[in-house]
């Protein structure tokens, strides 16, 4: 019987990867992960057998009842069944029992206002909103507002076109925890594509998601803005032509992990601000962003790969933000990786073309001969997701969201 990669043991996956590497003519690998010590530094750990062993665990799949929303549904006369669906996410999210699975039928939903999740689930009652099988829900307008809620998964849909000055496409805040974002396209927001706020907001994860052309010339807005958070993970994502930074970590975004993510083509605001924009900014004011770990990323065709801004002073500990195994290229600033205090770099390559299949058409797969193929050092193997943004098994330790397919 055929099994999915997630059903295989670590030993089985290691054996398969060894065979695949042999077929590609690549040397064998002894998988040597890293661990995060209490003070925020990364050191070798010789015990791990496979990619991804150090990544935080994800929340469980929903196991409760199934409900439906549809573009032809009705929040008043519907009961959430497949034959009588509701219309809006807000109706479903506020009504279903914790642990339920909400299917959004395909089509465009014209939303207004907030669609809020403020309910507190548990590890055993994760609630999911996702597109129905082989369909794609497209939520236009409005905002998903995760306001102190816990244990929610948003998966496999489009969220776009938040237009009001106070609206982001998605916002998590006020101590929200255990939020899993997977396989979304977040695009064309008037403000941030995704905003995180609150010192106690934590344990959120964003996987396999594309952030496209968010922000406008009216505001210095980003693909994603982490203003304050205790912890979070961004993995296998693409940030494409967002108006300001791909990600801004400012002013108090602690313990943020960004791995195997591709940043490209940030349009910026003109020559007067060209030196301040880039793929990621790590920054702070009176409070400081600390313990961020950025690894295995491609940062191309913008202004800078990594920018630093510390406002009134340097971080409390200038050695607690790490950027490792990243490639910058095609950025307009000569020093692509900012060299102020606050970030420790390891194995960084500048001014290098990663050889995307077709950058102009936003195809960020790796072409033959790409320097990103097998670029990530062995010390970081256990921070590499076992699969890429499309679910392809990672055979080599490739930088960026897409594994080399050969």
C-alpha cells in the first residue's frame, strides 16, 4: 500500500533520501541538526536523523463535525450543512463547536468588516476553515481577525483586497496562540498582508503561503509585519513584490524563526527610501527584537536582503539575532546584508543570481545549476522542512521555498 511522506518514520525517510541523492550523483549526508540553547544561540546536535526535527510541532487536525459555507449560502436560513450552507466565515467561526471543520465552497466571497476568531480551543479541539476538496475559496475584502483566540487553522484559500485604512488581510493579536496558516495566497491588501501584535501572542505558524503585492504607496506597509510576539514560525513561504519589506520584525518581535523562504521584487517607494527597504528588516526602539533565526532564504531583486534599524540604540544583546545560509542577489544596495550591530551572520552569499526558472513570471523554482541547490550547511539540516511549498520531498538541502526538482 502506498503511504504519504508524513506516514513514514524518520528512518524510512532518511533511507529514501539517501537513495534519491545517490541517483542524483550527490554525496551521502550525515544529518546533523541544531538545537536552540536557552540563551538563543544555535549549536550542533549530533543526534538528529533527518530534516525538520527541530521545527516546532504543528497543531492537530480537526476531528469534530463538518460544516459548510458557500457564496450562495445564507447566515439566517442556513444551518451549516452541505445542502443549507452559511454565507460568511464570521457566522461559521462564531457558531460551530470547537474542533469542527468548516469547508468553504469555491468561488468569490465579497466580505466586509471583521471575521473574528476569539474562541479558546484546546490541543484536542482545533477548529479549521479551509477550501472544500478540489475547490478554491477566494475571500475578497474584510479582515480575518484572530483576537485572542486559540487553536485555529486556516488552510488553502485566497485572502485578498482588504481596502480600508485600518484593515489588513489577516491579523492575529491580543494573546492569540496556536494558530496554523497553511497554503494561503495573501494578496493586494491596502495595509499589511498579515499583521501580528501583542507581547503574549505566540506559537503561530505560517507554512507554504504566498504574500503577493500587499501594501500601497499610501503607507509603509509590508507583506507581513510582526510588531510584537513571543514566538512564531514562517516556513516555505514566498514574499513577492510587496510594497515595503517582505517581513518587518519591529519593535518587539522575539523568537521568530524564518526558514526556506523566497523573497523577491519588493517595489519600494523610490530612490529616497531605497536604502531602507528589503526582504527582511530586524529592528527595534526602546524594546528590541531578539532571538530571531533566519535560515535558508533567498532574498533577491529588491533594495536589501536584510536591513537593521535600532532606533534609539542597539539591542540589549547584539548577538541574539542570527541569519544563516542565505543568498542575496540583484538588490540595489551594495551591502545587501546590513552590517550594523544586532545580527550575527554565518555562511551568507551576496550579489549572486539564484537562477530562478522565470523570475519575471514569478516562477521561483530553482533552475539547473542554481547555487541554492544543496546550499544549506549541515549544521542546520534539522531546521529544513522535509517538504517544500508544493509538498515535494526535499532531497537536497536547498535554500528557498522550492526544492530543486531536477
